[in-house]
């Protein structure tokens, strides 16, 4: 058994040749988890680390505060016994494609199984993907049941009106060469910009070019699946999908200035209906608050829009955002499809999004999209009409490509065939 000694501080390597024998190599895209190697970003043994950053994303700082205040043992190593997924996922061919998955680690799933022997040898390998099963209880779903749009079947929708789900949490794990290639920039330039824009918080970005993987301190992604998870990879099975970017004000607190919560809950409702027809539904929830500009920027823009001469308008909707933030949208949806590829998705029959940015990223990654589903007009809050008109005018949406309601009902009323 390898013997590791805890260091009281992180070892900052300032030379690219300062590599330790305990640090395992990573071969991104290898077909076997042991050949690929585990991503080790834990700090219990700095000499074993082979990644930049550490686990828990944006919660890293809270852990640091707990350690600093002596409320969290700095040498704690998780007991992963019985933490593995209750269902089988993958592996899929996309897991072996170094260009297909660049922002998540597929082998960060069930590490206590994939890297069992290395864990026994004392390596502190931590999961970056976790799977569990639960139920969703949402007021809008209960309303859909009351109005007859959704039926209680006891399988997908319970007698109490809850939806049975499998949910999967993903921490971001960035393969820097793959990220750079996806964005069309040089890896060295990407590393310099990341170092600069984070105030130099990760010096290894510029001092350790041998470290190719980074765990950025950003929010995670959560996926909610209705139906048989194994069907996600079968293009002959109807799949309904909503890719949703976080909006705390609407999603959680019901603010009516945008369509975020209505679009999310309608996507969940339709995903459940699809599962009841023998298909599968998936909701991917990305932490990209305020188009990845944050809530402070979002609220400042709200004030600027409402106070301008003539009041809030679609014509100046994005202009005011750009004035405050310097850009209309910072989400860069190019990384978004990685989550879908983790499940081996090749075809989406019903995509609940009229965003061209999302659609182009999904289709550009090799996933076929059959139908694009627009939110029903009666679900759009009155105060959100400015947003809708602004997005249509700016090319975010393509309303003309939406199927007529009668045709949509025909598609949803029959088996989807190749």
C-alpha cells in the first residue's frame, strides 16, 4: 500500500518539470478507466494531484472557511461505501471520444467501482458525478393533472401527483486542450486568460503546462430524467428534452419578468408525458445565472431597462445588458451538449427551446433535433413579453420553425419512427 503523508499546505509547483511519482498520468479519451486514469484534485496528498483546482466547484471556498475555522477536518477522506449509482449508465462511445466530452469526466461516475484498487492503495479519488432517485413535487404539475393535460399512471406520475425521477449531478471537469479546441483558441492563450481573469488564483495554469485537467470553481449541472435512463441512447425511442439555464428569480421565486420557470415546468410536464408514452424525458439544469453574467449584473440591467426614457422595450433589451456587462450573453453554449453526450444521446425528438444558440450547439455536436417546441403563449407572463419580443428580434428564437399545434399533436400521439 502506498503511504501518503499529509502536508499542511498546498505545494505550488513553479516549474513544469516538478512532477511527482505519486501523480498518476491521464490519457483523456481512453476506453478503460484505469488506462484513462483517475482525476485527482483532492488536497489530502498534494503529490498525488494531477489536476488544477479542487472538488466542489463554487463551494470550495465554503469548505476552506470551515477548515480555517476548525469546523471541518482538513484531512477528511470521504467514505464512498454504498454511494454508487442505483442504476447503470454507460459507458457510451462518447466517453472514449476526447473531443466529445471536454467539460465533464465520465469516469468521475462511480469511482469507488472504477478505481477500487487505487482507492485501496490510498489514492484520494473523489466522484464528480453522482446519481440518485427521487420524486418531484411541483405546483404546476399538479395543475396540469387537474386540467387533464397530464395523467396519473402510478409509474411515472404517482397517486400524489409527484413525478418519479432519476437525477444526476455533475461537477465540471475541464480537459483544457479539448476546451481550447472547442472554442477555437490556442491552449496556451486559454490558460493565460483563465489565469488573468481569476486574479491569478490558479498559478498552475501558467506554471504547469503538464497538468491538462482543471476543476473550475463554477456551478454544477443537474439532470432530471423521467422514464428508463437506458433509452436515452436509443434514437428510435422518443426523447423530450429541455436544456435550461438557471434563473433563480423565476425558477425559485416565481418572478414574472421572464419565461424561465414556465418554460422549465412546461418542459418537465411534457417530459413526463413522453415517459408515459414509453419514451424518455430529460431536463438538464445548468448553473448559468443571468446568461452567466450573475444576478448582480442582471438586477442592474433590470433597473436600467425600467428607468430609460419610454420605459422597458424590446428594442433596447440587449443593449442595456451590453452597456452594463460588456456583452449580451456569456454562456458560450458550446460546452452545454457534453451533458447530453454523457448519456449517449444521438437524437432529440422534442427540444423544448427556441434558442438558436442552444439548438446550434446541440446540432453542431452531432445530435439530431426533430422538433423545436415553443412555450405556449398562455404560459408567458405579461411582464415577460418584452423579453420574448427582444429575443425573437435578436435572432435568439426562430418562431417560424415551430410546428403547427395540430401537426405537433399528431407527432406526439403516435410512436416516433425512424
